[in-house]
C-alpha cells in the first residue's frame, strides 16, 4: 500500500510539473484599461464625454400625465357628442451633443415626443396633430374619435457657426405659449418645422436671423365651398380626407350674366419656401424680437373636365400666385423686483394671407378652413388664407391680427402662477361673400339643391345670406390662469383653467346646435316657413390637471 501511494503521488507531481512548463510558454494577457465616463463641464450640468470622443452629450427627458374637463352644452345626439373629459400620458427624450471646434461649438439636438391621448378634442385627442400626420386615431367602436396615439420628431437640427439646419421651432415665433398648459391663447407656435437658417451675432445681445422654412406647416386652406374636413368623421379607415378640393369659377356668360362654371383645384402645391427674418435683443432685463415672413399662396389649374351650364365660354385667366406676409413684435420683461423668476410677455402680430403666422387658429385648431372644437358649437370660424374670386379666378387674401399678454409670478420658490389673455380677429376681402353668393346662386340653381352644405353663403339679399356662417368676419377672446406646485426640483403638479369666446364682428348666424338641419332648408328660411335659432357668439370653459417630471 505504501508503494502504491508513493507511485500515485509521484505521477501527480510529474503531471503538475509538465502543466506548469506549458503554462509558462503561453502569452500573458493584460487586462484592458477601463475607460470611465468623464464629466464635461464646458456646456453646463448634465453633460458627459462620449467614451473615446471629444463630444459632450446630455440625455434628458420628461414624463407627464394630464387630465381635463371641458364644458359641453350640445343639444344634439350622436356618437361623438357628450364627451366632456380627456386624459393623456406623454413622454419626451432629448439628446444634446456638442463638440468644440475651431469655428465654435458644433451642436446636434434631437427630441422625440410620444404619448397616448383619449377624450374629446380640446382636452384629449387633437385633430390638428392628426391632420399633419403626427397623431394616429383608433377606429374601435368605443375608441373612434376618442383614442389617439401621438408621435413626433419634434427636434432634429444641427447648429454650426451660426447655421441652423433641420427640424426646429420656427424662428418667427417668440412667446409660443411658454407659460401655458393647453396653449389656448392666440399666437404663432409652430414648434416643429423644417428649416435652414443663419444667425449673425451683432453684439451686446443683438442678433439677426434669416430663415428658409417649410410652408406646409403654415398653411390654412384656400376657401372652397366643396371643402371636406381632412379629419376622420366616420369609422371608415379610408376616409382621411379628399384627393382634390375644387372651387367653382365662372367660365361662361349670357347677356353679361354668369351662366356656366368650371372648377379650380385649390390644394396648394409645394413650391416656394417661406422666408423669415428676425431681429432679436437679449439683455439682463429681458428680450425683444421683431419678426417678418412671406408666405406663397398657390393653387392648381382650371379643370379640363366639361363645364356646367350654358353660354359662351370665356375661360378666366390662370390663377396667379400671391405672397401673403406677416409681422410680429414681442417683448419679454423680467420682473425680479416683484419676485425672483417673475416675467411678463407682450406680443402682437398682423398677417395678410398668412393666418397661421398670427396664430388666430391656436385654440380652435389649424390646417383646416373651418373647425368646431367647442362641442355643439353654434357656428364655425373660417380660417382660410384666401378665397378664389369666381369672376376673375384670382386669389383674394384674408387678414388677421392677434395680441397676447402672459405673466408668470412666483408666490414662493415652490408655488407659481401664470395669468394669460389674448384677443384676435380675422376678416375676408370685402367682396368675398358677395362673390361666393353669386356663385352659390348659379351652382345651386343648376343643381336644384344646396351642394355646398354648411359652406354655402347663400344668394345675396336673402335672409339666408345674412345668416349663413361661411366667410364671416370673427373675433376670439381667451383668458385664464394656473397654479403650480413644485415640491422638489423638476416636478410640477398644477391646475390650469381658461375661458374662450368666439363671436361675429357683425350680424347674426344660424345656431347649428339648436337648428342642425338649417342648411337643408334654405328655401324655407328665405320664405319664412322654416324658423331658425341664431347667435352672435359662443363660449366654452376648460380645466386641466397636470403632473410632470423633467430630468
């Protein structure tokens, strides 16, 4: 036994010696050095160096819950009437990358917004965002018109040596609803557009910018009496709008009177960009900005289809493009002498053929010629940048202006409030209603009915013409406030409430909530056999509750 143990121990020692010898022949691997993330102090808090580069990156974002209530006075019945509440959950991710170069800072910034919204338009779902493809509707039995997913590449731009290129906020904008939840006050606020801009720093806080911007995000449709809303209004998946939007023009006359009409396609083409110029001053006391913009209005040609009616054909001249324009002045005044962090915004804008630059549609909804955001709204406001004169075939622009004031006050470092209000008006070329009325007389006479629906102007001189809603000059007034509690840094818990009133500048209009069948009884309105309710204004109140965490 002793001899066996000795043999086994000797064999094990021999194998160990051989293994050690082979191990000594193998190359020795050194551990790779660990590259720790380094803090970048050059651009403020939160930046760090991307490992292996000299680029600094900041990752930030936001989570939000919002619920709201909007009054509903509608007397109508229907699947999309009766909602008064809405809810939404939203998220935001920001990436800010900066590199120091011989030409200054090279910056790339991207932001993604997304969320889920439910409820009646104005609280939950957004027809405005749906119209420009940033929101996607549900089509279930109970979710249609109430359920909406939202996604938007809100920012994706590069800044270098004064150049800004990509998707960013319009340089025209100034106040842009900075102190509000719902953004209900009137005023321009295009937070995402495609642009190429150059900013020159003059000195002492003064800068000048010239920007070429995408016109699609500034368009209110050219008025058409055949307009169909581009938002979903049935459960059909395919009903997302129309492929063309014709408006009639006179092409034939008999004894000097129009007796034949053809159609012009009024959908605008993508041709000239908008040109925006800005002068801005930033000082310790606040900021001031003067903005100006041009905006091309262009439409298609006269249809080659056979015209309708009788008389010798006299084709109108090709519709010439026109350039709308807008100007805006804004002032921000810091008021730390009242309380640290307090500030006041004042802003005014005027536009000719450029309604979205004045932001008159901000509450009711943009990118459509008329909307009825108030549930059971008595009459629609019209936002078209221009009408087509049926006698000449040429564009006639509309005019609008808005003024807004907003004040932010800190009661304590944890409690703050915003108080805001705005007023605006939009009017159309003085002869627009009369010209469209003459058109209505011919087209409806040949059709034997009202083919224009609620866009009908009526025959000039009749009672219906005096009461119809289309192309009426209107005003809008908004006033509201909020209270926000921030118990810890970057957490906001708040409530906002506001009141909105829309009204006619003159005359009365058919109350479509109380008389929803009025546009099917035009003859009865004119001869007095069909009684209609009328109104001069409408209003609504809304309350929103928000919980938001930024990081």
